[in-house]
């Protein structure tokens, strides 16, 4: 199954759609200047396990890299995905502050 991922800036999210145009999943974000914070990834239950999350993650990271943005991954799914894809580390900033 193929998914098309597009940025929908007026909703501050990227959407993954299947061939029929059905929304399979989204990644929400907040953009401030050149810094993009990915806040949440959600995949519709019907599409779980079909690669939607990975398609979204790769698309949002490729988009950020192409636009020269710095990424702050707050979303747990995206943070975990990035741990398996070190090719994006140059544009990722992670907090080193410990929370007490």
C-alpha cells in the first residue's frame, strides 16, 4: 500500500493518505522560525502495522532537512524512529536537561 504525505500548514500537520484519499495518519507540529517541533504522531487503527508511521516520519524529516530546519522531536514515536535512523541526527536537537 502506498501513502502520500503532504504538509497542511493551516492545520499544523502532515497528513498521510492512501490511494483512495483516506487519511491514514498525521504528524502534528509547531513551527517557530526555523525550528520545527513534532508533537504527535497518530495512525488510524485501520492502518496500523502498514507502514504509515514510518512513511510519515521519513516524509517530515526529509521535509525539515530540505528546508534547513532544526527538529525537536517531542513525539515519542518519532523520537524512537529517529533512534533507528541516524542519518537525520545533524538536524535534530534533543533536550539534555533532567527533569526532577
